[in-house]
């Protein structure tokens, strides 16, 4: 009788242990399944975020490219409202000076000479004084076209030197003769003039070394 009781008790304990073991496995399996689902969800969220970030960066790059292209096209396209936008400030200045002061307006070409400070006024006269500043000489192709010799002030005015295109007279003339020319330059305000005339004259510019 006692042996039978012991066997029954042992059998019940075994059943309890097996039941607990199954419950534990189910819990572990359930947790593992939940963890796996959470991990997959997080990976999907991360993937979606990376994809959205990639798309956002691509759109930003495309937008920057379009903006740069727009700026480059704007720079490459001349300003239609300003007919002189295609020319430099120096070219416009030369044309305006000649239109206002040039002896002959029907020149075939307009030569541009640059004389640096220290250059002699008359290279054929050993008594000649030197230019105290950089000057520009505009001259036609022919002697009868005349010339304009000046220095720019950067404010729409110029200092005009009364020097001829060709020096005729008795030499040596003496340093005082040339000093008087330097000290008696004429200050002239240059008018804007007609844009069409300026463009036509710019096309005749011939830069001399």
C-alpha cells in the first residue's frame, strides 16, 4: 500500500514538472516571437527612414543643381534691358570720350594707346617732360582724324592733355613747354551719349601695344 502511494505521488510530481516545462517553453517561444516581430518592425522603420532620407538628399541635390544651372544661364544671357551689358567699362569709356571729343566722328577705326606714368610726352625731343600718371590716347587711322589724350578719374570725368598726334615745330622745345601742357590739363565731364552710337564705335576699337 505504501509502495503504491509512493508511486502515485512520484507520478503526480512528474506530471507537474512536465506541465511547468511546457509552460516555460511556450513563454520563451512567445517572447522570442514577439522580439523577432519587434526587430523586424524596427528594421522596417529604419529602412523606411533611410529611404526617405536618401530621397530627401536626392531632391536637395537636384534642387541645388537646378539653382546653379539657373544662375549660370542668367550670367550667360546678356541683360536685354542694357544694350551695353556685353561690353567692358573701358570699351564704353573709350567710345564715349571719342563721341564727345573726337575731332572726326567718321573714323574707319579707333586706335587705343596706353602710356604709363613716366612716359615722355614727345619721344622725339630730349627736353620733353614725362606724364605724371597713366594716360590713354585715342586716335583714328589717319592723321586728319586727330586724337584725344587723357587720364580717367573714375567718376565720369577725365583730364585732357593738349598734345597732338604728331609733334610739329621747333625742337628742342624746352622742358617748360611740356610742363605747361601737364599743368594745364582740362577737366571734362563725359556724357553717356547714345547707346547705339557707342556700340557702333566699340566695334571699331583697335588696341595697340
